[in-house]
């Protein structure tokens, strides 16, 4: 994506684009850790014409040694995006309920696999509804007939021609994350108490990667879940030592929330790598060191 083009779009601008001749593909990526499934939210109401993409099945591979949400393989991701209507050269906008965490994972994964025209709807579905814009219930019509909760469904998206080519965004493995924590800036975007090792509700061991800095993802959001301004984000990250020209990266529990921080860093003008395995991948090797407390270690 051209550096001058923001990776965010607001509801009013998106509505205008959808009414034009070059409407973007819409991806509904709503997802919540522990459920309920995002597909239920999609059926209850979604942006007209949007296709649902499943974070666990389409935007991640099966959990294992690479963490709870490793990268999907190229063929699986390409097939999912083509089903959703994603094509080369056609813009894509991803959205979720409102905090952009799942949508940022969709943005990042598409960018990683080579699509350079991807944005996130800032404020997500909540912002769209708050603006009084139309919502469609049910699912797309298929050859077997429509699946709808309220009136006729829209046609299924036309198949896309997107070709997934990995390598479009920088990634870290465990060794790279450890090195970056020593030589650059590695941000741990989980809640501060998880970083300090006081609690760990998901993974088997609490703490953080030695040398990583605590930078909870909420610090990049306003009270309503939207992104802070680029200037505010720049100030926040500069205070942590993350500035343009200095190597930076981010991790979380499984590589989902950290994609939001990579997007926030991009808004601040700081390119950053994603440790896709994140804490769940780090712990796959019990011999890797764990730090606790406020000290990065």
C-alpha cells in the first residue's frame, strides 16, 4: 500500500466508496476469544455485501508448536480469500465489532500474503451502526438457496483471483524475537499483569520474553476502541524507544492482538515485525527463559 494511503477508513468514507464504481471487498472478521463464534454475529447483522472470514480457520493455521494462531498455509489462505471475493488490485476493508483487533489480524495476514490495498474500518461494526448506515441480516444466497434471518439474502461474493505469496510483512521467530529484545524494541502488548507474571489465564506459564517492554494494546486505543491519532501513537511509541529507523516488533499471547500493535506502529510511521507464535509459541520450548516483574529482564 502506498505510504500516503492510511490503513484506516472511517464509516462515512467507506459508505461513499461502497456507493461508487470501485467498491472495496468487505471482510467481516468478528471474533472473540472464547466465543461466541463470529459467524453468529455476522448472521445477526453485517455490512451489506460483506463476506465472513473465520479467524481460527481462515486467518490462522492449526494450533501447535507455532503457537495458538500460527500462520495459515498459503493454499488455505488463498482459497478462503478467493471465496470471500478478494482479487488482485481490488481494495479490501476488514472490520470487526469495534476494537479492530481481529480486523488488524485480517489486515496483517492479507498484507503478509501480498495484498497491498487493505484497510481497517476504524471503530468497526459499532461505528457503522452508530452512523446510521444500513445493515444486512442473514447469509449470502448460494446455489442451495439463501440462508437468511431477515428477508432475502444478498448474492454470494463473486469468486476472487487473489494469489497468496508470503513475505509481504516482516515476521519474527523465537530466536528473532529474543535477539530483537536485546538489540531493538520488542513490545509485549498483553495486559500488564500478564507481562509481570502475576496471572496467566490462557497459557501454561506466566511472564514475558526477557528484554521485552510492556506496552498493553489498550494504550493505542481511545475509550471507544478506535485508534489514537498518528501523533499520539508516535509519542507513545517514542517513549518506549520505538522510532523510525530502530528495529521494532510486537507479540501477544498468540499473534492476534499484536497485529493491532503492528498496525498502530504503522500509523505512527514505525515499521514493525510480528512474532506470530507470540507467548504461546515461545512456551512451546520449555527451555526458553521466562522473565517476570516490572523489569524487562
